[in-house]
C-alpha cells in the first residue's frame, strides 16, 4: 500500500506527474466483485440484535467476498428481513478494501450488497499499481468496477510502472 508520505516523496522527486481535480470518474481494473457471492466475516467480538436485524463485529474485523477483502476496526451488518442474508455493511475505524490488483483506504465505508454500491469517505486513498488517487469520497459500483471520486481529488500517475 502506498502511504501519503510515499506519494509526497514521488511528487517531490519528480518521478510521478500529479494532477488535481474536484471530481474524477475512473474505471477500476479488477475492483469489481460479485455482490451475490458468499460473505465471510471474522472479528474479535460479535453482538447481535435480533429485533433490528443487526450484528456488530468489533476489533480486527475482516470481510471476504470472493476476491474482495475488507478490513476495519468495526462493522455493523444489517440482514435482509426476507432472506436473512447480509444486505448492508457499515465499516468504521479505518477501512481497507482490497482485490489482488487494487487497494483503497478510508476512514469509513458503506457497502450495500443488494445494489453492489460501496461508498468510502474520509481521506480516501486508492492505489492501482504504482499510481495513486486521493479524495474525500469514492463511490464504487463493485458489479462493474466503475467508480467516481470527488472532493479534493489528487492523482499521481507513475507512467514508468504502469
């Protein structure tokens, strides 16, 4: 994972060419996932509230769905009334979202498994190979890999490595 410090060093060394914008629409290589694939969640603790159909996973949370992996400090899962399957995940406490070729970090994430929509907020950092994009918010359609980033968007392309 490229840290903000590493991005700053690349820019200062002239290795990468930065670009700044307010909104950026991108096509992510393999950031897409199958929102119908089984979801496995592990954590240090679990609290379940049957009446609200929610479960709170706390400390060292890891979520796996096919090639999609999410880790966070805390995740609240909401189950669909009709099916009993996980329909919605809200992650906080530092969130990492990764596939074999791409990774994103943010303070929080909201993943609707019924629509395949993932929204990451709070100092979002997306890395694709040696290139990186930062923004305040990223919205991803995990079904097709399309994404939009907005708010203080900064892109660092490293053409030598891509």
